[in-house]
């Protein structure tokens, strides 16, 4: 006796995979972390049991093409996710009505999105929270009504603590980890020291404090340079601040980078000075690449970085403390090396993609147990 689409079928030796839909807000660059997480789940889940699709609400973009190239079926819509956008909502609802999904895994949306899902399908809903209220632009705590989701996942304990109305499962986001320890033979052996950061250029990321900390550092160490990878609304302001502080030629704004791994290979230190952060996937990727990390204590970053072992944690919004944390690593190449190695080991132990996929798959299995009765 085997189960087929949740029903026992005598004499059938196969299981029809359950279909899982991931719903994401945007296929533009700012959604990179979430899209790659969905892609990792699509690749890593047991293909005999699950088939994954991804739908983007905010139109087409490079992330849709990236997931499609990785073999994930993709559709794009033009819906804001808000109930006042009736045309977009109706288009999404009609498409959903023509499908059968065992699980709809939401990475975005307020009440309108789960309401439409519930009205279109008999399915299970997983709500995946990637940010606290402050980072996502919602003041106060995150309120999750009981009908919104059958399970709630939070990417960190910090995000889980910000939720009211549900008890989230904490599943740390995972990244690819090199099988062997990264070798960084150049560290400490060339004249320049290159600091780097990657992410949205938005006020919540605290990059103004980084530029001011870098100005202080640069006055003491003229061989230190900074690269900033990313796009966002604060780019012009950050560039103007760099010019006002006389840092032209010392700071490079690289724009959005699809391959951050190549940046980690040449950076000596990764910096994440966020004022709030759900987890800090860029910092985690840097750790996996063997870089020491200087980060603020905001949100989930203190769950990633072990202060004094894999990097340094400083108070958010404090340029002087940030400069001191960076200074510790600038003057000590052996500390850069040892912290980078410790960070990579920590990433391998606690933040691998395999671990993330296994934990999400357990949640799916638990969620679908009532079908197997």
C-alpha cells in the first residue's frame, strides 16, 4: 500500500509528488536573498515527494530568469499584493484557481494574499518571515492572525520574537558552504586592505555610519579601501557623503552584483552595519566564504556572528564603535585569518543549505500528515 497525492492506493509503487508554490514579492535585485532561498528549496527537496514552482507578484526581473534557468517553473504577475489593486488580485486569483498545490509557501504579503489563496484553493499555507517589523517598514510587532497560515517560519530568533499571534518555527537560512576550508593566501601579504559590504542601499542598512567609520579609519590607514555592492534609494546620498568626507577614489560603488562570491574572494573583511536585520544573508555568505565579519548587534546578526571568534559585534548606529571593530582586523592579519576560518566552520555547522532544506521538509511533512489518513 502506497500513498498517491495523499491517498493510499493498493498496488501502486510510486508517490505522486506534491506540488509546492512559493510566492515572492519581486523578481528585481532587492529580492535576491529570498529568491535564492526558494531556489535552494526547489533543488534540495526530495524530488520524488515535492515539485516546486515560484510566482513573482511584482512583474518580471532578473531573479525570475535566474530561477527559471535553474529549472524552477516561474510565473510573473503585476499585482502589488494589496487588496485595492483589484485587477492584479483578480489575475492572480484566476490563475491560482486553475492549479492544485498541496502547499503555498508565502514569502510576502499582508492579509489580502492569504485570503485570496484560501478562497481559491484547499491548501496548506506556510508564511515565511524574513524580517522584523522595523526592517519591513511596519512599525511595531508583526501580527499574524490564526487564519493567515498553518505554519509560520522565522529566519531568526530575533524575527520570531517580533511576532504576535503565532509561534514561529525558527529555520535559519542556509547558503552553500565550500567542502574544504577556504584558502586566503593574499590576506596580510599585499599592501591594500579591502573592506566590503553587500545589500540594499537603504537607510535601514546603516551604510551612512559605515562611510563615517571608514573616514575615521582611512585617516589612520591610507591603505584601506571600501567596496559597496548593491542598489537602492540611498545610493545618491551615500555617494554625496563620501564626496563630502573626501573619500572619492577610496570607496567604490559597484551596483548590483549577481556573483558576490567573486567579491568575497578579494575582500579581506565584510561589514554589515544594519540598524535592523532579519538574519543577514550577505554576512552569512561572507562567513561561508571565509571572511571575518564586523556587524551590528541588530536583529539576527548577533545569532550569526560570534563576538571575538568569527568577527566583532558593535552597537547599531555607532560609527566610532564600528571603526574600532574594523581597526582590530585591519591591524591584525592573523586575526583576519583565524576569524575567517572560524566563521566558515560556524556556517558549515549551523547554516548550511542542506540543514535548512531538511528543516523545511520536516515542516512540510508534518503539515501534510492529515492527508495521509
